[in-house]
């Protein structure tokens, strides 16, 4: 009997993308943790490619989150108290796009002779990854809050 192919659900696609994003973030952290003292040309290229790969996946991740309405399970459940928080987190997506573009631009300007700029760029990448971690954590808490109210005690 032939295997039937099914289209992944948005939740499953987001979960897969989230898992891939976490792997890319770990790889980027590892690559930027130690800057070589000399002959950085190959390292710079490798880290730049790693960063741009992460950026592309994070953009895809944010787009998947926004399909069908950003944090729709929370907003759809008539939670006016959470609407402001949802709007703030959605706005952070636009800020992430601007920040990532700036970091990408600076990464493309790095050269083997740069020492301070390379270390500064790595610090900027580390801060971005910390912001992403915090953002994802806040999204998770918001979803948990929305769901936990649904399974709470009925009046």
C-alpha cells in the first residue's frame, strides 16, 4: 500500500523550524566564541555564512509565526489584557529584521586585518542571540498563559 504524503501543519512546521533555528543559534555561538588571533580570512567567511544562514531561518521562523495572525491562539481567545504584549512581541520582529540587516552589513565589511571590529561583531551577534532567546521565552510564556486560562477552573 503506497504511503500517503500529508502536508505539514503550521504548528509542526513551526516546531521543525524552531528546532532548526536552535541548532543554528548553537552553531553560531560556537563559531563566534573564540576569535582566531591571526589568519582570520577563512574563519570570517565561515562565520559570515553561518550568520547569514541563521538570519534566513530566523526570518522564515518569524514569517511562519505571523501566518494566520501572530499568536492567534492568545488573541483569538478574547484576551484583551494580552493584546498589548502580543503587539510588543510582534513589533520586535521588525526590530530583529533591522538589527540583523545591520549585523549582516557589518559582517560583510570585516577583513583579516580587523581585530577590534571582528570582536565587536561577535559581541553584537551574541547580543542578538540573547535577544532572540528572550523573545522566544516571552512568546512561550504568553502562549502558556493563554492556554492555562482555557484549562483553568470554570465559574
